[in-house]
């Protein structure tokens, strides 16, 4: 327990030091999502909140719900994200861990979930971007059986707060808000 507390304190101090140097914007994503799970095609929604600590890394928390004929899945995941902000595009990748709950045929199962993936955001207005696509691999262990699933999401990203740093072909420049 003492190691966990020490680790969390260390992460908070390092995040504070990184945030004091530069505060890129926070991002909120919301959109449509498709998931392939338990040999079923599920449609649903996907939301995420990302806070960037530096120009290249941040932390993401996300929730998603997917529904099909007689089956539903809700996930709560979080983890580190790496990204590369440019003037109009931002590719990103992340590693996520959390929980996933599935209800199927009147039975329910909650499982530890782990996933990784990435995507591409394209800015089309100040502080607003379109997530062209995000593709994630998810592994769960529902009903005592390991599942390997895939999720695709698309939607709108709103950025807010702090000062952002973007990269252009002529070096790094600073602006307020947006990418």
C-alpha cells in the first residue's frame, strides 16, 4: 500500500512540474462507436476527456456504451496518451486499463479490461476538431472466457483551457486555445 501511495504522489508531483512549464489544452471527445464483442456487432457511443501534461503526452479517461440484439457493453477505461500536435492534425496513441461490464441473455459479467490503439484528429475550426477515426483493440475476460475485441469511434473533439503548442514546418509556435 505504501508503494502505491508513493507512486501516486510521484506521478502528481511530476505532472505538476510538467504542467507548470506548459499547459496545452484539455480535450473532450464525443461520438459514435462500433464494437465487435462476443461475436456480436454492437453500435453505441464513446466519450473521453484528455488532459495534456506536455506537448507529447497526457492522460485519458473514457467511457463507452455499446448495444446490440440482447447484449450490451459499458466500459470505463483510462491511461496514458502520446500525441503529436501539428497545425491541423493530431495523431495519437494510447494504452488503456479499466473495467468492462457485459449483459447478455439475462446474465451479467464485469471484467478487467485492457486495450491499446490510436487515431487521428483534424482541426476544422478554432477549438473544434473532427476525429477521423480511432481504432482500439480491447481484451476482456467475460464469463470466464478471454475475449479479443475491436472498437472504432468517430466524432467531435472540443479543446479548451491553457496555452497550446503546435508544431509547424517552421518550428514550434504558441497560441491560445485550439490545437
